[in-house]
C-alpha cells in the first residue's frame, strides 16, 4: 500500500500543485486528502480548479474500485504490488528501466501525471501496443516499437491509459 497525504503538510501547497497532486493521488492504492492542524486549509473544495480535478480523478477512482479490490487480492496472494513500475509488465522493453515518472496499476493501467509546476503537457513513454485513454476511449496512442509521446495535460486532466486487450472490472460512477 502506497500513497501520500494529498496536498501535504508544510510548507503550504500552492493551488496548482494541490491540483496536480489530487490528479495523481487518486490513482495511488491509498488515497487521502490530508493536512496538519497548523497548516493552511487544503480541503479539495477550497479551490474551484482543485475541486474539478478531484471530481474527475476521484470519479474515475470510484469507477475503478472493483479493479482496485481485485489488485488488493492479487497483492495478498502473490505479493505483487498494486502500483508497479512499467518494467513489471514490459520487462523486455528496456527503455522503461529506471522510469520513475509513470506507473501502472496492475499490469495494464498506466498513469502519466504532471509532476512539475507550470507544466501543461507531459512526456510519457508508451511500451509497444495500443493504449486507450480511460476518460475518452476514442483517443488511442499506438506505439509500434515503444516510444515517447508528448501528451496535453491542462488542469483537470490526468493521463490514464489502458493497454490493449485488457479487461478491467469496473462499476458505475457516483
């Protein structure tokens, strides 16, 4: 189980980074918004942009709960982590060795978050195959031999892609 205290403790987190933090934090196995009593208020509803990012990302998390429960069971039975480096699923694709800015949930759901302030796009490495954008399945990244793509990442958008032929247990969002 990994996760972080989304929006952090100290020093005060600026709106933009809290926004990006919830976008990635919603996909951690353990996800919570948290702050210190003495820190400025950081609940997700404090800023309109952060609230919108939270609705988008947490809305997808709730749809993926059956998948996350399945991954928890798999982790219990096999010891495989829920959040994984790309090389776990693509060991022959050596370009992903040492990659620390993207991760997989299970073997087929790739998260490529914005991790730096001021960025509105992200460089994402796609192992060979077809990858479908989870928020809009009409958007597909086809990577024949594996390659780096520049993806748009305006506020309220987190890049989450599903690998070809994968089946995810999901539920209706709330």
